[in-house]
C-alpha cells in the first residue's frame, strides 16, 4: 500500500495486535456479565437507521414502559399528551410513533400529516423529528415519504459501498510498466518491468533484505546504501480497451524496447544480455 518503511509497518501490526488483544478481553468480560448477572436490565432495541447514538440512549424496557405511559395516557394507539424535551424520552416516543407507518408503503405529504394529526396537534414538528432522527425518509421535493426500514438502510449502504469500491478500484487499479533502478554513484542502471508499478517499493524492500535476484545490483546496494539509488518509471503500458490484448506479451516487448535503447549491460548497467 506504499504506507512507509518496514519498521513503520511492523509498528502498525503491533498496534493492531494490541487492539485485538484488548478486544478479546472486553468480549470475555461481557460474556461473563451475561452469564453471572441474572438481574441485568434488558435494554430497548434501537431503530437500525437511527443516526445519533450515544450513552444517553441506553433505555431499559422498564424505563420505556414508564415513558410511554407518561406521554400516551390513553395507550400507545391514542394521542400524545405532550411532546418530550429530554432526548431519551423523545427517542422512545418517536420510536413508538414510527410504528404507525407501514414499511412496505410510500406516503404523500397529506397522508403523513393525517396520520400524525391523530398523534399530536403540532404534526409538522413531529414529522420533522421523525426525519431528523432517521425514522422517516423523503424525496427532496417532499412529494413522497416512507418508513426508513432496516432493509432500505442496508440497500443504501450496499449502494454506497459499491460506489466506494468503484472509486477505490479506479485509484488502486494496477498499472503495468517499465522502471529503472539507477545508481547515482556510478550511473549504472537496472531495467525491469512489472504488472503493477505500485509494487516497486517491494523491490526496495528485497534489496534491503539482501534478497534481490540480481547479484551485481545487490552487491552495489550493500556497498553504497539505499540513499545512492533512485527508482524511476520509464513508461507505463497503454492498455487497449477493445479487442484481444495480451498484457504480458505487450509488457515484455515494452521492456525489450527500453533495454535496446539504454543498453544497461556491462559498465553501463546491471542487466545480463541474453545470448
């Protein structure tokens, strides 16, 4: 991913492993709590599309029933007595109101208002809160409303994920080409090709480990050090969009073109001339 040196990557891996260890400890503690504490309160299940979520919304079932009795004195099918100001109470009330909408149906504004008028006199405010808190969704022109169900949320997330993957693919799409490694001390060069130019840093890593296949290049790398060498892309492979295209063969020919041009043999380079 070209994110840094080998030591940097080792540090990232160490931090991630430490986080993994901490996660296992927390999970073990939660499992023990579930097993040992038989009197632990049951928490109200939250709407899956709820946008704003923090510790203020840890509502137990007992608290939920108490809140609903307070604000719906005639029962949850009846009208709302007053609209709550506290966030916890507001969440419980809105969650209950949202149950009056069919998840398989689309409503116009008049239908939405008619349902909410039976709930509370300031139906416009309730409608706004239902949208702001992620229970209802609507078209930008307000012509259609619908219950923002979990399935729709997942579909939206799936579409967003697809867009993100397409964007990442364009950014990280492998590009083949020919590159050179140049020794700035003696001007000798080594020419090679790769199907993915982003992996050039891997060649540097191999040289630092002393495992490069070209022995003469490795010897000079050990002698002069990494700072004496420069990696340069000579040419990227132009891919034909239409018809049959053999990328490997085309890359081989492209490399040969540069070998013929620069002649990196003997005193001029590290490549070995084929007989």
